[in-house]
C-alpha cells in the first residue's frame, strides 16, 4: 500500500461506481462511505498524534486535517453534491500532504513512525474515493443519457402511430367533404 501511495502504482482492483442499495441512491451510498472513511481516519490519526505527543491538539496541521475530515464526514448529513464531495476529498489530500511534508525525514523519530503510515493510508483511501466518486458520476451520467434516449424513443414511437391513425381515418368518412 505504501509503495502504491508513493509511486502512484495501482494497488488492488480499480474502485467501481457506488451501487444503489434499497432506498439509498448511489450518491447516498457514496456519502455514507465518505463519512465512514473520514471518521475512521480521524480516529486513527488522533490516536497516532496522541502517541507522538500528549499536546497534539494545538498542532496546526492536526487542526487543519481534522477540520477537513469533519467537512468530508458532513457529506452524508448535509447531502453534498458530487462537486462538494470532490472538493472535500481534495482539501483532505492537501491538508495531509501539508502535514506529511513537515514530518521529519529520520524514520526512527516517533513522529515519523507514528504518523507516516496513518497519513499515507489516508492519502491512499482518498485517492480511491476520488476514483470511486468519478466512476459513480460517470455511471449516473450514462444512466441519465440512456433514460433520455429511451424517453425520446418512446415519444417518437407514440407520435408515429398517432399520425398513421389520422391518415387511416380520413378516408373512412367519404360523406364528409370539405368544400
């Protein structure tokens, strides 16, 4: 997973579009996944930061990333649009890249040992969620285009017989002549 994060090499299968689940739409399912991922990562990163230092809350990078993860978690409650979800995922990635860039290079230091994997895992998951969001958006657009084509075809099919019926009915009443 770390190799995939640092090299951009795919790890695992390509994320597919979210599927509707009973009364939940694709977007509802995706919003739930974003919330679960954001809250899970927030717990993990909070625990990791707590292992590094007992006074982690005032760390600006922690505050920024926490705020962005809370924004992402709000997707379900606030019924975010795809643009809002994408913007929140990007904001999380920017915040975690900013924090990751401040980590010490020395791998034996506690800060690096405790935070590097948690931040890398979050980057991996947000990248996959971005891909899943895009796949879901493309699936919805395809479904809408198919629906429009079906409606157009149905409208064209229902319009054609009506014209044929009128053409067939006109000769039936020869006694009605137009002067």
